[in-house]
C-alpha cells in the first residue's frame, strides 16, 4: 500500500527519526496506528461504561418517580381507611401528578436540556 503524507506529517516523522526516537518511518507509522487502535478501543469502552451508568440513573429516576406516584401503603392513616373515605376531605386522587412533571422538569434542567 502506498500512502501520500502531508508535508507537515513528513517533517514530523523525519524529526522523530532524527531525534533517535524511531529507526524508520515504518516504525513511526506502526506506533501511530497502534496508538490510534488503542484510543478507539478505550473510547468504545468508555461509551459502554457511560451507557451503563445512564441506564442505572434512568432506572433510579423511574423508581423515584413511581414512588412519588404510588406512596407506600404504610403511610396511609391508621385503621386502614383511605383519606378519601366518605365524609373526609383531602386532595382528590391523582392530584400529585404535578410533582412528577416538576421532577421531570428538574431532571431536564440538571441535564442541561
């Protein structure tokens, strides 16, 4: 394979050889290609790790939002009666949905979106 290099790349290679860092232009290109491959592999690994972290964060956010929508039963008033039993006042069912919208808006602001 024949490759034509830009003049600045040719000068860089010649300077590396002149400084005694490499014995030939083939050696310089070989090292450069191995470093490029290593960089690509490290980047791919970083992408995979970042995606896994995002998946964990999304699951935690989903869990938190579900908990806001459906509080645990042990937080209900004693006696097993729901607050909306006949004759008792309180917010209407589903009134907490605004909290979910607020939580999603806060999360979007923190992400910068």
